[in-house]
C-alpha cells in the first residue's frame, strides 16, 4: 500500500487503525478530544499502544447524525492533523467525504482519505485524491448517516456490498487513483441490521475477490451491544472477538477505539493464523 510516499506492508501482520474523533457527537467518544492537546496526547498514546494508522474524524457518522459544513469540519481537524504530523510517526487517515476537506487535510499532513460514501458523496473527491497522491479507503454505506438505519434491506447483503465496492474501485482507478492506493471496507453498521453485519463477517472472505486490502471496523458498534446486551462502554471484549474473526477471514486492517486490547488480540491471532 502506497500513500504519499509512505508504504504500508500488508500480509505480514494486521495493522491496527486507532480512532480519533474530534467531534462533539460521535456515538462512542464524542466530546472527548475536542481540545487539540487532548487529541494529540491520545494519538501519541494510541501509537505507543501499537496503532500504525490513526483515523481522524471531524464529522460524526453515527446513525441519525446531521452533516456539518466544510469550514466547521476543517476548523476541527486541521490543527489536530498538523500537530500529530509533527509529533507522531504514524500514517494519518482523514474520515471525510468532502473533496475540499480532503485536499486541505492532505496538505496539512494526512496520507489517506477514508470516504464513507465510497466516492459517491462528492464527485470531485477522486480527482483530488489522484492529484494529491493520497491513499483511499472506500467504505460501503446504504443511505446517509441520518437515514441509514431506517429499516435497511438487501436481497443478498454480501453480494450487493461487494458489487457496490467493485463499482467504486472502478471509478477510482478510472479517475487516476493507482491500484496500490485503494483499500475497501464493507461498512459494518452503516445501513445494516445486526443480521446483516453478522452475515458480512461470516462471509468476509468473499471480499478477497476484489483483490484489495480489506479494512474492518466493528469497534463498539451496536450489533455487539445487541448480541451481548451491553452499553457502548462495555464492548471491548466483543470487539476483540470480531477483530480476531476478521483477521482469520482476510482483514488486513482493523479500525478500533481500544487500541491496546485489540493490538494484543491481533498479535495473538497473527501468531496463530499468519
């Protein structure tokens, strides 16, 4: 994987992406890292705990979330990107679907763009990423954060998500994004019921036919809470179980809040599996 001059070796071990939301309303850690110093300190901690990537978000994508303006999103993320880029040796991913935010974020020091719309939210996004030489995470989402959990339906969730991601990969490559800069993510919890999420995880190996690095983000999500009957603050073990499963079924990167626990789970699974 190549991202603006930085490489990410795949297949040797699982990479852990730490989540850093600089938002007041994210479902799990909203409001925790609005201060730049707090955000940087948390990024440093995640890197010490073994994260090789950090995903910074300036707009919540929780179910029912309302969008924010470009200016508001930039005001939240740019000071954090600059500060982390100067102090922490990790690849920085920016969770945004807006082309202007992506451009400014990469200029500030980001390496990848994590687009939850898989290039369907802003038609200028692909050209910006191609021009900047950034990496791209294509995530599947049915609907928008505001509407995605309003009774989502599929005939075959795995086939439909796979087909949608294949189309996004083709868009990306047609518009000049190099094949070795694209990651796919089936979007666990984004327009999916508990049953849909379980089916995606059970058949995760089917996504390998797209021949792209696979990222899985299950961290603290509601389907874990639904199964275990636990609030968002008590889903570490449930998350770790899904991380181990995902690794043995093809995941290259796992995106998590609780870095230390999941790095350890990933290392043990790698020792057994890889």
